[in-house]
């Protein structure tokens, strides 16, 4: 079964939508895709768990969650909900513009491409003293969205406050004090996403960023605890996994799409980093799906 690619088209010109998890669970059979099966999202997600527990699947790994957990899913990631137990909470979807404005105003990197880092953890459960504050902010955002006279700036301010509180407490997010460095890493991630099929040479990315290779390497080590080359390889492998499960296409075609001169080179590269051949990974994912 191939993984569907899910877009978000907000109604009424809004850049955010909030869905009740219990309602979603009850009507999942009537949706055009199964939310419990792996699917790739073309938008940003924040999932608030009020009651229930399980394992959330994100980019071929499972992460435990429980009551009061917050789950952050970035654009382009592959994920699947876990409705093995009844859940109560909310699923919030955001457009690029909404997240960009929030991050610009708050300088919080929670939706920055930290899934490229080795310490990235998408599930966060606030301490008991923060849980009520988080709930209050999310409740107010939901009430504002439901108001006929809704002003999206109010939701943006509430959500910004939530991210700033969470960012202050969340572990596993790189502590980058220098906003210029964070902006450079984000730009590197954008270039990597756009050009990884053209080159896997870190020197090229350093040139495009107008910095030296040494500076890029030091930046990656500080932010991700990986070298620039490791970040590039890890993203290439992640995108290969996504495409192997998204598209039912011959491995030879995928190898060329990913910028490999020969399919055999792609197979060797993939196996070096995953201990599986592309066909073995694809078959394994079919079993998991």
C-alpha cells in the first residue's frame, strides 16, 4: 500500500483549522484516507492529547504519548495517528504563512527543521504546573476560531504564547542562542530540501550560503550534533524512504530522481545507511502499513 500525500486547503481564507480527535476517530471510515495509516502531510500539525495513550508514527519511528502530550509534526513528514485506544484532544493544522509569522514574531524554533537533528523529539508532555496553562491557551484558540467574528491574529498570539512557554521547558531541542545561526541552519535545510538531488557535497551548500565549509560544519555540529555531511546523508536517506513508500515506481527511476548516476550506487548508499536494500525497506514498510 502506497502512502498518500495529504494537502490542507483551509476554508474561509483561514490559515488554521482545529479538529476534535474524538470526532475524527468516529468518522475516519468516511475520510478519503485512513488517518491511522501512514500519510505524508503538506502542512504543519500540532496534536494535543487530553486523554488516552499510544504510539505516534513519524518518519518511520514510533513515539510514545499519553495524557497532556503535545505532538509536533512538520510539513512533508510521514505520520500516522494511533486510535488503538479512544483519544480526546485536538488536531490543529497550519499553513506555511501562519507558522512563518509565528516563528518570526516569537523566534521559537519548534517548527524549524529540527527533525534533521539527532536529538529531535516530536512528543512533549509538559510538567503538571504547565499543563493547565497549555490547555487554557489551546481552549482559547479553539473558542476564537469558532467565533463568527474570529480574528486570526488573536489565535496567532495565543499560539505564539503556547510555543514560547513550551520552548522554554522542552528538552531535546538544540539550544541555539544566536538567531543568525538558527536562520542560517534553517536556510541550509531549505537548500537541502530543494537541491539534495543535485548534490550531496557540503562544499556546494556552503558556497550557496556564502560561508565557508568549516563554518557550515561547525554550525551543524552545534545545532544537530552532526557534521554537515551527516545532515545531508540523513536527509537524503529520509527522503528516499518517503519516496519509496509514497510512489509505486521502479527503483531504477527513483535512483535517477535522487541524483545517483547508477541504480547500483543508490542501492549501496541506501544499504550503507540503513542495513537494508531499497526493496527490503519497501517490503518491510508494506508489512508495517
